[in-house]
C-alpha cells in the first residue's frame, strides 16, 4: 500500500486556491497556508460603508472557463455584466469604444497609427482570436516570438502614437507597466484581455472563498519563512504563526503559490539558482481608490475612462448597477513611487476634476473613500518567457516535491493564476 500524501499550498490568492482545490479534488490531504487574515490575496477584499468590496482583481472574463467552473462548484452565483466599456482621453478628447466591432476597431487603429501598426495589431489579434492557447504566456507561438524578439520592448514594434494611445491602456491595465516595460512575447496575454467580455459576481468573490475554506483546511495568519529540504527533496515548511512562534510542519510536497519575488525569498537559501531566476520577474506598483458619491458621477453610456497621462490610469464605475461608486486606479510610470496619504488625496482630487471636466457635470459630494496600495501589484513578466520557463523546469527537477504557481507563469489575469495552480497540483502529484 502506498503511504497517503500530505501537501501544502503557500498563498491564499487565486493561484493557491486553484492548486489546493485541485489537490483536494484529486483526493489528497492538503493544507493552505496564508499570512494574511483573509484569503483572496490581490483580489483585495475591503469594505465601503460596511458593504464588502473588492479593491483588486474582480472582473471575470467569459473565457475564464476554469475559474468559472470553480465558482459554479461553490453553488449558484449571480453575475452581472461589467463589459470592457472604455472611453479614452486622447489629446484631451473623449473617444468611446464600446464593443465597436471589427470595422470600428480597425477605424480606431488607423486613426491612431500607421497602416503597418494596424496590420501588425490585427495579425497578432487574429493569432489570439483563433487559438485559445495564445491567451497564455506559455503558448508556442508567443513563446517563439519572445525568444526571437524580446531583446527590445513591445513599444519598439509600433509607432510612438500607436504605442501611447492603443498599447498603453492595455499594458497599464494588465501589468501597471508602460509599453516600453513589457515584451512582444507577452502581447498575447494583453490581446486576450481585450478580446474577452467581463462580468463580476453580484456578491463578490468572498462567499466563494468562504465555501472553499469549508472544503480545504486553511491556516490563516501563518507566514511561511522557508522551504525545508532533506536529502535534496522537500520535507516541509518552517512557518511563523501570528503569535511569533516558529514551527516546522512536514509535507510530502509543496506548491509555492506566492508572487515570484516572495517565492524567491522562500527558496533563496535552499535553491539559490531558482530563487535568483524568480527574483528577476518584474512587478509594478498600483494604488486603487474607491469613492462613493451622493449621486452617479458617470452615466450608463460612459462608464469608464482610460487616461493617457497623469498618475490616474483609469477611472470607472464599480459596477453597472453601482454608478455612484467610482474606482480610480493609479498605475504606470507617473504613479510611482507609491503615494503617501496626502499625495493620494491630491491625485484623487485631480482625477475627479478631470472626469467631471470631460463629462461636463458638476462636482458631486463624496460620501466615503477606501484605498489600497500594492508595491508589487501587477506582474509584468520578463523577456523570453519560454527560456525562463525552460530554466524553471530544469531547476524544479532538482528539487523533488516542489512546484510553483502564480501570475508570472501563464499571465496576470485571474484565470491564468487559477490555471497555474491547477497545473502545479497536477505536476506535483504526477511526480
Ligand atoms: C488593482 C488590481 C486589479 C486587478 N483587476 C483584475 C481583474 O479585474 N481581472 C483579472 O482577471 N485580474 C485582475 N487583476 C490581477 C489579479 O488580481 C492578480 O494577478 C491575482 O489576484 C494574483 O493572484 P495570485 O494568487 O497569483 O497572487 P496573490 O493574490 O498575491 O496571492 C498570493 C498570496 O500569498 C500570500 N503570501 C505571500 N507570501 C507569503 C508567505 N511567506 N507565507 C504565507 N503567505 C504568503 C499573500 O498574502 C497572498 O495572499 C488585478 C490586480 C490588481 C492589483
């Protein structure tokens, strides 16, 4: 008889939840360890006037098949459409692109760039449109593209104007990065994002995670300090509990579902080469302010605006049924370093004045504000992802019992994170 296996997953974001749920479903004993007081990680749970809100990742694409299957497993959940309704300020003018269709999109591309830019964008777009795999970082096509062309940033493939007005809203939204800070090999992930349509859960993600915590043992307030190896393979984890005690827990295998920089720290002593590779993955900061107004600031036709300059990269309604709640996102080069509270208050004032100016409405009384800053909010990956993955695989072979999950493996969107967790669980049990 084989000995029953006990696994640990470190990190209670969507990557860790994907890994832990897959291990649980496959009949293994699994524990999820999370340093914070709640699950969800960068979904960023908070409250606004006592009502639960999400300050981080919340919009769920229609093509988020695995994440949606997990949500369905938790019971019947209502979604409301969110859309990727985006008006854009281009040279001080508001341009609205709400599901423009292919002809409308082509007109937009030609207006903002050369025919070569438009043709290139459509070519890459078609690659993603007709092959689902190209929405993820590990696809063969974008992997090869990255190996061949990632010596220069994405911005160098397109004209300056096109880069500023078409690429920037994509890269800032998904990676909090400028087009000169991401690479062609990751472009499929951004294009996959714009080719999807979005919903959000009417009651947010919290009830789903509460259900999950009833299925899989979760240890909150538990900070993992390091991975412990014995005779070259994973033997367990050293953890720091909330009361400061350090303990060792033995496991047959571990999934590190933490951001690359956090996994690098956990592995630095025991697998320095692997830790070094993970430490090279790029992350950029972001700040979100959710403001509730006495009356709607936006209308149902213009629900969000992407800005091409200034620290506020986007402002938009919290949901189609919450036109009085506005979520301001501060990301990109002009939003670094993270603001202190006084500076953030000025940024919100300026962004609000810009929105009111563009929509032509009066200033509206603010009722309450909730903010959250992340110093490493969004993953912007690194050049030649295929080479990076090959290196990771080689390093992982040298540490039996260890697998990795996270936003840096398949992409930063919630679906990619969840899938990376499922893949890690499969790889762990396959060994
Ligand atoms: C503002 C914002 C908006 C976004 N909007 C969207 C969106 O609408 N749709 C979308 O698809 N994506 C969105 N994203 C992206 C998405 O939210 C993230 O990529 C995703 O949540 C990351 O999940 P993760 O599990 O990989 O990492 P995380 O959510 O960061 O989870 C990692 C967890 O590990 C824990 N941890 C770290 N170190 C340790 C340790 N040593 N011991 C124990 N625990 C540890 C952390 O506390 C954390 O809970 C958004 C991101 C941000 C920041």
